């Protein structure tokens, strides 16, 4: 076991599990359990490979916070299937996955992985807060490159990036971010703001792609420096015009793109460990009830190490 805190971008992982595990095995009542089984296998693999001292499942209590939408109305708008005035909007999630989410929570609790969310905030913000406050090194497990902004070699915060699949995990450090994008992790939020992201409904600065965003950051340090250079005539006329046209967006986008790092959440400090007999019996009973089979067996075996 290593003295590291592992933070799971839980929704990112259970979506990956849902789409990656064939929906062949069902619970006795016919409910799909492929996402639950897949997530258990993911946890088992992560614990076996990286031997963290603690694991926390970070949760989207609000996947599309209103305060972010107020700043950029298009934020994740294409994923909304129902707007709820008094609470979080309903995200487009396949019914067979949506039905598994309560069982995912129950299963994580059964194997001793605490779940932490925060009202009106996304899992990214919980991760940002816990990673920033951690007194021990941190591994962030996600398929979301926006969390590259948290990578910090000096504090030994790294991302275990799952975008290429669980068989091709990538450890993202300062050097990897620089090699991929030509910017430091501390510049990544400004880089992402300029580049935009259609999957999140962020338009970016028209005409500014990854290469030009990186070049501008290398020359001027951060978004503020770039905007000052544009206003001061230090950029080309075309570039200055692009930033002038995007001024309203750039006034608010950094707040939307940057993860929050000061939420009122606290890591429980519970070490990852083998379950005691009563807990193991309860986890096994849950597995039998829902036909989680060898996925639960593998997760319990990984914890027992």
C-alpha cells in the first residue's frame, strides 16, 4: 500500500463501465447490472495496480450547477432532457444506467468506499477541493481532461487518465500536459477556456485552436496577459479582433471552467482496508441479491490485499 489518496470521478467511471461491459448478465428481477459490475472491476483494478491508502468516490450532486449556467447558458445544455426549476436539471442518461445509480451507491458503501458530493457543485469541484487540501499525494481517476488543471508535480498530484480504456491507463504529470498541449497544468484552465469544448457547450474563442492558444499562453503567461496584449495592440489585428469579439464570454468563462477548490467538504480519512467478516458477509449478500458475481469477488480480493 502506498501513502496516496485516490479520488474517483465516479460518473465518468460508471458511464465507461456501462458502455464497456455488455449488458448480458442481469439481476434476478431483470435489472441491468453491467455498470455496477464494471465499476467494481474498475475499482478492483485501480486498487490492485496503485495500492492507494484511501479511495473516495466523488459525486455529482449537481451535474450542471445553476451558477455555471447563469454565466454561460449553453453549458452542458445539449445534455438536458428536463429542466427542474427547484433542483438540478435531469441529464440525458440511458434508462438501464439510470436504474443502476442507486445500486452503484449502495455497492460502493458496501465495499467501504465513501461517497462525497456537494450541493450545487460537480464531482470535479469536490475533486479539486480534496486534492488541494490533501496532505498526502493524490491520484485523480477520470476520463475528463479538464481535471488536468489539477496536476501538480510539486505536490505529487497526478491524473490517472482513462480515456483510452482501462487497459491503457495513462499517468498524467506536468511533463505529460506540456508534451500534449504545450502548456503547464496551471495554464490548462485558460487553455481550455480559449479552445472551448463542444461536449460541455463552451464556444471558446472563434479562430483560436489548441496550437494558437498554447502559443499565446507561452508568450503572455495567462488569459489576463493575453487579453491585455490584445487590448494594447501587441497581437495581430486579426487576433485582437477575435478576443474583442469574445470579450463577454471571456469575462465569465474562467469561472465556469476552473474547478472549485474551497468547498466545505472533508475527506473522511478512512483508510482502505479489507472488510471485517460482517461487512464482507453483507457485501456478498448484496452481490448474490443483484447477481454481481465475480466482480464483487474481485473487488473484495483487491481490498483484502
